[in-house]
């Protein structure tokens, strides 16, 4: 069976194509009796105006673009995976699809924006990382393209700069601060920090929360010896933990689960026979859960849903009237979400095992 | 600066819009001198025909759809992540984009296909898992929509059925067979298999390779005791490994890295002081690499690139002439790729650690 078109439907109903188009897009222009007859025929025929035709008319593709960043070590990559799922679902629920693209660099990303706007007519972009003095956000703002960033607008020194664009981020410092307080409550006082933070605003932010909690607890003078910088990998975590252990650290707050995994392995090797070591990771990945490590959990699904709310609200309010029901209250355009520590009791795996069939 | 359009360009050059359209789509219809003048102007103006306009003309959206499956435990999920990256890159290199969508079930996936075809005009689909008696492939074939499946067309008993559609898969049995041979060469003879295989064609395939290699080595009669079924999780691996160890297994081939991680933890707990246990995982995830576990590596990037080749070839050959250079030889429409075992020497982490800064 051939798919019904505007033309075939007009022939069948003996009305003009414009009349059918009016029923779909400006029903108040059509007499009620005619409108009802045409609506019934549209439903019976299963006619749907194609996106291409609608796009030419409304200049809307109902599509957001997102650059798929190169795969990371795959341990903390699980977080981006959850973000992508939540984003696709939230976009779809709002009538939008998500188109992925690759880019070699930020400037290549801008070239891709240009092509996706000019050729595919995308409606907006999701940016999944922010960099100091971000050329991409400047380009998009100059062009007037709707976008939302997952990540704060950092300045070169790792501080927050004022920016007029929409962003959502997770308050990393609040997470590590909470992790330190948990370890203090467990009786630890020499609590180390392990992460990559020089020139890395996200790592510096996570270190800041550790510093704040150590200072508040009166351990500020131990801080220089207990802060170790390491490459964000499992071996980086192992060697960093060895250094921290040699300086008397009994617990470690890490800026990623990759680091935490390496640190836990190393502490177990250095102190055989102890229960799971007091190591807290960041991102609450499946690996941390599997190994019984405590970790700071980021509400990435909430961040993703908020970004879609911001984008769809912006598009609904631009005067083209493509979306008919803009929400009453605008969503916050700049939002810092609080993470929380998932505390895991260091039990041997045997206790949690399921029975084999 | 306003974006040049077909109309503005026609005005500027004092030619008809049809002439410009001919230069772009049917250059042989235009006199060489006129063609060169218009081509130069198109380049100078940076004019690009919009996708919406081109889509109405060619009925091509230059876009493939893929359902994003619900996130798995995130350990083996890293493989799907690599697949998604490779797919996006290969599609982009061929001029196509990848649009993601979510679905609650196979029948919901079909409803999404219908909408994506009717409304967004997608050109084809990537299916990332195959199920016995797959309703989705039947629907797509009846509709004549190009698609390629990552996964063999299984029958209900876990065997391979004949299917006329395009698919790519990894020969899991060849991978586990190779893993057993590696363990035999290391001196093991009581080699267990740990996986989920009843009603799971992928697990059954991986078990088949283990069986084949054990039979070939003359250990066929040990096979019933050494095959243990477990839930594909870390705790499932731990409890399955405990059972296999109680039956005298000295090495274990697992059908996933989640299982291998649990099995390795358990064996280390049961035999303190031993080097890394002889456990082989499947998927060669970052977790296996981080923990020094051997694992079967799947060439998912190659699979992704091949699927894009198959789809773009099919679209190039459908007579609409949208792609002008179909490759000389058609790509294989049904392809089984060989995995390989990544052997890791069980060294303590300390030896591989990098120096902290």
C-alpha cells in the first residue's frame, strides 16, 4: 500500500492541499464541518506530514546534535553512557531526536555545528564538557543557536566565570566534602586526596571539597602531604596510593573510580588480611559497586533531563510557535546539582553471591 | 551575513533556480561555460542545499537510526560504547549521521521505526541485538527498509537459521576455544566454563567453543562437572567460581568480564597468596585490562564499519543515484568475524604503576 501524501489525500477528498495544510497547522481557518471531515480522513488514511516538508515550513528539524566524545578508559565512561540514555529518552519524550556526531577537536566541532545547522537544520546542541575560555559556546552564542552545556563555564585558573548561556553541572566539591565527613565519622583522620587537578578544573573542584572538610575538621596542616596528583587511570591510582600510604594516610578520597580501583588494589596488597580499604571513588560506576567501594554518585539523569527542558523551553519561546505548550515557569538556566556518597560496607564478595544454577 | 539560498543565488547570477539545481544534481544538462560560472559562484557564496530541500527531492535524509538499548551493568557495556563510537565515525565518513532512539520492547521498536520512516524519513537502521524469531527484522524486510543487524539470526534452540538480511557477528565459540588452548598451554587441564547459556544463544555459542577445545584435548568426560551456569554479574561470577573450585577447576573461561571479575576475586579469596588466578573473561573491557585479566577481544569497530559499508552500498545501489560511487565489489552481507584472546601476565599492579606528580 502506498503511503498517503498531501496530494493523494487532497484528490481523494476533493479539497485543496492548502485546506488540508490549514487543518493541520491553522485549524481555525477551516470551517468546523470541513475540518472534521478532513481530520477523520487524515486519521483513517494514516497520513503524517513528513518531517522534511514540515521542516521546510517551520524551519524545525525536531533534532538536537551532540558530539560523541572519544571513549575514555571505560570505567568512568559508564557515567557518560547513563547521560546519553537519559538524554535520548528525555528528548524523545519532548518530541525531539538526538543526532550524534564525531569531531577531532573543538574547532572541528564548530565545523560540524556549521554543517549540521546549514545542511541538516538541527535545532540545538548538547555540549558534554566545558573548557576554559570555550570557543564553541562563543561561536554558538554569536550565531544565536540554542544550546546547553553539561559543565560549568570555567576560567583558566579553574574558577567559575560569569556566562550568559545555559549550563548544568554537578557540585563535585560538595561530593568530596561529604566523602571526607563519612571517613571522619568512621574514625579516620589522615585522609588523603588523589586526583588530577593541575589545569583540570573538574579535578580542582573535587580537591576543593576535600580541603574544605579537612580544614573544618582541624586537619588543615596535614593537607600538603596528603594531596597527591596522579594520572586518572588504575595504575595511577595504585602508585598514588602507595605514596599516600607511605605518608600515613589510612583513607583516600579519589577524583574517579579508576583511581579508586587502583588505590584499593594497592592498599590491599600493602596490608594483606585487612578488610576492604577505606577508599572512596567518584562516579559510582558499576565497577565501584561490584568491588564494594564507596563512591560519589552524580545525578546525571537529572542533569540530562534538565538540559532538555532548558532547550525545549527556549525553542518553544522563540516566537515560531512550533511547540504549543511552553511550561508556565521557565527552567533554571544555570543549575548546580548536588551529588551524594554511596557508602558501601566492605564485605567479602562471598556474602553477596547469588547461587549458580 | 544571511545564508545564501537557491533563490538569492539565482537572483545574483541572473539564472533560473532550475539551472542552479541542474548544476548540483544533473550537471550534464548545463552548458560547460554556464556550469563553471555557477559552480564558482556556489563555492564563493558558500551555498549548501539544505538537507530538508534535498530530502524532499531525493527522498534521502542521510540518516540511520539505532535504538539505544537500556544500559547494562556497565562493565561489558564498554563494548557497546566502542561500537557506538565506531558506528558514528564510519557513518559520518560516508556522509550519514546516526540518530538514536529509545524503545521499551521489540514491538515498541517497530512503532519507532514506523515513525522515524514516515516522519523523519530515515534511510535505514542498525540493530544491535538479534533475538530468536526476530519480529523486527521481519517487519523491516516486509517494508523493504535497508538495515543491518549486529548479531546472527538465531533460532529458538540457539542454532543459526538461514536469513536473507544483512548481519555481522563475532564468532564467540572461536574465542573461547582459543582461551582454552591458551590455558592448556599454561599447564591447566581442569578448565571450567562459567556463563549464562540456557535460552541464551550468545552464551551457548561461547560455551560451544570451550566444549570443542576440551573434547579435542581429551578432557570431554570432565565437561559435565566443569560447566556451571551463573547470572552474568560480578556476584554470579564469585559464586560460580566457588562451585567450580570445589570441583577441582584450576582455571575458568567466562562468558563475560563481569563474571571473570567476580571469579577472580573469589579465587584470590579462596587461595590467598597465589598470583592472579587463571581466569579468562570475554569482551576485553577496561576492567579486565586494569585488573590484569586475560580476555577475549571482539573486533566491534570492524563490525561497525562493515555494517555501515553494507548499508551505504545497499542505498547506493537502489537506483536513486543518491551516492555516485558505489564500491566495485559489494561487501559481504553476512559476516562472522574472529575474536582473539588478549593474554595478560598476572603481575602485581605495582609493576605497571606510573609515578605520581
